[in-house]
């Protein structure tokens, strides 16, 4: 099959009158400056799909349920207690139904691959399922139903605080030892959908000891390694009390952090940490909507980009799934803190949204273990913009991306994942069935 676009953001830059031939889920040929053939499917503007490098899919069902004041001092830690209570009731069917809706919404938003940071492994009472990877299999099934690319990141979680503290009762669903985790990962590997990738995710330095972290890395078999780090000030303070070092500094000094690693959030980092993350080629996994929702703080993006640091964006808690808004909030947070405009643009790419989008596509792909972009041999993960949106009137090139991120209301027309059209007219092809199943699950959970 072939798709023809008036304009497209190729790996080499913007081009006009583009014909993409797809075969076997990949881009088999790219022609520029050509007229459409009679059988071609015609569209306005094509962008590469955006990777979503950090998701906790089950938390989609919590969206809107934690926005009432719970007493003095609401913050991440009080939110976490509400989340712990919510997960006590989620079973395999609930998990799959919730994840399928989250993944369909990601595709509608322009995300074409998700990094699922998956730690809900065991039964509600903490007992193991007969298949230790039962819940991982449900995540894989949800990704297959929705048609999104999946990088599965099973989470290792063993402790309730720095220094190997015992986990709490509310964390029983998450906990494994190293041998049990290795078995879980291999079982999960066998459940991956086509073009799936698997890595590992030591949850955080709160939840894994140095010895366990060293033992975990071979389990990744060269795949991605993701870890929460420096999300909250208290986490930094507790890490300093335990080790004498800040969490990102501890990782950079004690672990083989390189381009396979993604440091999720890394919100509270100093200048030396910024320089070292960038120099190692690791990816900063930024989740601006969730970080704002939880009141975590602002990542020092201006300084990080000035150091040529790689980053991607993720929907994390899935309180709101919106690819453009993640990038918009990343820039707006810097504007509010620095009292300026277009702070994350560069001399080489002065269009702010376009620079952020291109960087998030590249960094997100590195983070999730895939090549991204519209080029021959790449997976056919393509987003087309909706010509009817007034925000695109008279725009071309980078101005289209700027208008998507900062001005558009209904930007996405179609989305192809692995060459299959999963979204048309802004709506997922299975949305009605996925929504219905989600509604049954949520009614049961909230009864």
C-alpha cells in the first residue's frame, strides 16, 4: 500500500508531495516531489509517531479521583496512599481493560509506542498468580488490542525505602526477589506482541539495593533500563541521608549509566548531574502533565538542552493523555519559572514546538529501544494532521508542529502503527468496544 502526503517531516527534514510505500509494517520506499498514483491514500501532513516513554496504564482509571483536598499537605506522598488503596481491587481483566483504553487514547493523541513501567505483578492479596507474568500478559494483550507499539518494562520492587527497608503491606503486589524477577521477565518476553521490546525497570533507589541493582542488569540482555530518580525533594533528602549523595549522582557514580538508561523525572538535579547525564547519553524521561498534577517541581530543561541532553516525554499517571500537551507544558513551565518565551528553542531550530517534537521523537526512540522517524526501513508509525483544523491554515513546515502543540484543538486525523491504520478521523477504530469494556471494569472497581 502507499500513502501520499502534501507535506511530511522526513528524517532528512520537511519535504513536499511525498509518497510512502509500506510493506511488512515498515516503510519500504520514500518518494519526494511526486504526484499521487490512482490507488494512493491521500492526506495532508505526515509526522513520525511520538514515543510515550513512561506509562502506568492502570492509573488511567484513577484520573479525576484524587483531585479533592485530603487534609493538610497534599503532595505526591498523599497521592501515593490513594493509589495504593485503588490498586487493591484491580484484577487481570480490569488491568487489561484499563490499559486498552489508555493505549487507544495514546494513539488518538499521536503516540505510537508506549514504554509500560509495569509493577502491578501479583494478586490483590500479594500472592503470586500461577503464571508470574499474568499481569504482564494482560498489558501485552491490551497493546495488541489497541495496536500500539509496546516496550514492556517489568519493574523490580523489593523494598519500602532507602537502605533495604522492608516493604509495606500496600506494596505486596509489586515485590519480587531477583530470581523471581528474572523468571517473570523471561515469561513476559514470550508474551510480547509483534515488534515488542522488553527491558527492565528497577523502580527506584528506594526500592532496590545496590547489590540488587547490579544483579538485575544482566536480566535486561541489552534492552532498555528505566528507573525513577529524583522526582521529589524528600526523595533527594532521604537519599542523601542514606548514602551521602543525591540519587542521580549516586546512579552516575555507582551504576553503568549509558544510552540504554532512562532516568524518569530527574526533576531535582544540579548542574553537575545535568552535564553528566547528557555526557553519558542517557535519556531524561519527562512527564510534565503528571509532574504538574503531583506538584513535583520543574525539570531544568533549559540547562539540560544547552548541554545537548536527550529527553523524551511520557504520560506517566495518565491523568490526561495528550502528546502535544506534554510538550506544551514542558515549555510553559520554563516560561513561568524564567519569565520569558520560546525558551527551549535554539538558534538551529528557532521553532519551539518543532524542536521539542524532534528531540522527543529521537530521545523517546532511544529510550524505548527502537529507531524512529520517517525513513526507509523504519517501522511505519505515522501521524497525519487534520487539514480542517483552523490552526493549520496557511502554515507549512515547522509552523505546523508549533500550531499543533500550541494552538490546535483537533490536530490528529489518522495514525498508522506498524503500517496499520488504528486511528481515522481522530478516533480509534475500536474505541466503542474498548470504551464499553472499560466502563464495565470501572463500574466493578468503584462499586
